C-alpha cells in the first residue's frame, strides 16, 4: 500500500520533477559559453584519451564489425553507461544532505528527491548517449535488433544505482564519512569492472570472482550489444535485476523507517 502511495505521489508531482530537471541544467551551465555542451565534453575527452592510448593495444583483441573504431565503441558503451550508474548513485547518496535547508523549511514527500536525482542523471545521459548512437550509425556499426535489449538493461542499471544510492543517502545523514567512502568505492569498482579493458585479458582464476560483480554483467551486456551485436546473457541480467529490486525494496523500507530521524539529524 505504501509503495502504491509513493507511485501516486511521484505521478502527481511529475511537473515538479520535470521543472526541477530543467532548472538543474539551467543553473549548472548558467553563464558558460558552451552551455549544455559541457555535459558531453568530459566523457568525450576521457574516451578520446583512452582510445588513443589503448586503441592499438586492445582493438585487435575485440574483433567485431566496428573495424578501426571497434575499441572506441567498446569504450563508449562502457564509460558512458557507467557514468549514468555513478551519477545516479552519487546524486541519491547526497540528496538529503545537499537539500537539508529545503527539507527543514518545506513539507513535501522526500522520496521525490530520489526521483529527481534519477531524472537529472538520465537527462544528462540521454544527451551523451544520443551522440554515441549517431557515431555508431555513421560508421555503419548499429547493432540491429539486439539494440532492443537496452530497454531491459537500462532499467536494471537505474534500479541498481537508485537502490544503492538511497541506502547510502540515508546512511550519509547519520555517518558523514559515507560520502568520501562512496567516492573511493566507486573508483575501485570502476577499475574492478571490465570497462577500459576486456574481460578476455583477465586470468582464469579471477573470472569466477568477476561474476560476483553486478556491474560486470551489466557492462558485458552493453558491450555485447554494441561490440558483438548479440543479445545479452539474460540469465546474468535476471540475477542482477533481482538484486536491484531487492536493494530498492530495502532502501525504501530503510527510508520509511528513518524518515523522521533524517529531518531531526539534518
């Protein structure tokens, strides 16, 4: 019943969520010359550097229809989608502390902060990913029907970031070291996931441990769609989906349990 009320609250406040997303873009890039172009500048710079440095080394190991751009496709499909996950998690982790004054002064459903965090992250990702798709189409490497798998992979990834982010967001109110720990943990998690490097270069003894990493399955699904132009391993994604939904259920239970204490602590 409570979950239904949350969904109803989100639907009734959809205009507020949309306006907050637009306002975030306006405030972030107000006064800059390039404006929203800064959304794509950093990830494109990272992709360019990695491609130049590692392209010749990793490209022959990947194979596939992308030709000389194969490693660029592999890299973009990983870095850009990881960016969505990290952005979602970090925004949710900081949503209560960053909006402490608003929470104290105005009475509203605080769960909207999580929805706004996801909406803003997805809006930024949509701009970057659209450019990547144009690049893939331009070089004749569009994955075809397997592209439809993204409509399954993306929601699973968003739910995983949302669940973890809300849990960390609640804990961050009471333990401020959580913010620093999250940043460090994401860096370690990034390099523990085959994004810059392919899983094929890992030693055999490490692969079973890699399967315990939920982002390994998600990144492999994205990379499989764009590099191998094949359908992902739905078995691995099912396990991650169950984990993501379990985390979301626990996250919103924790939020309900400590909602009043959050306001007092802030």
